[in-house]
C-alpha cells in the first residue's frame, strides 16, 4: 500500500481556518522526511493546501476516504468531521488541531485522538 508510510494531512473541514501557521515545522519535527499526502475530492476546501506536501490523492467517496485514513501511517486533521471519522475508525495514529482559544465545541474530545 502506497500510504502505509505516509502522513495524511486534511484540514478541509468546517474548521479549516485553524491550520497552524507553523504546520510545516510541526510535520518536519514529528515525522521527518515522511511523505505528506493531502486527500482531495470535488468537495474539498482548497484554502488549506498552502503547506508543504508531496502529493495529493483524489478520494471518490466517504468509503474511499475512510480507507485512505486507515491506510496511512498517521492522520493529521482539524477539529471537524475528519476527527470524528478517524475516531470511529479507531485510527490510533491521529492528531487533531483544535481551535484556540477554546471554541464552543472543543470540550468534546475522543479518547483515541491526540489533540494539539
């Protein structure tokens, strides 16, 4: 599988505005030179794609997106439906960036997701 050593990064959700300014440095510090992959679809938010990435993968539907998350080495996302899906899939290697300061829904957290 081509994603098994890749970091899947998706900030395309409702809270895509929380992408940290220093995301490139965070990814480099935590994952070194691992390949950074952005999932896209015809519904993707294009604004979040300004950080360094090595390739994009077009996801066809929610099932393909779920398989893509599960196939990746690590999943990085914003506090949105992506985090809900990763938790439901029990994707242990997931980090979710949450809004700061404490946004109205960020008190609800899943125990199997890491939060930054």
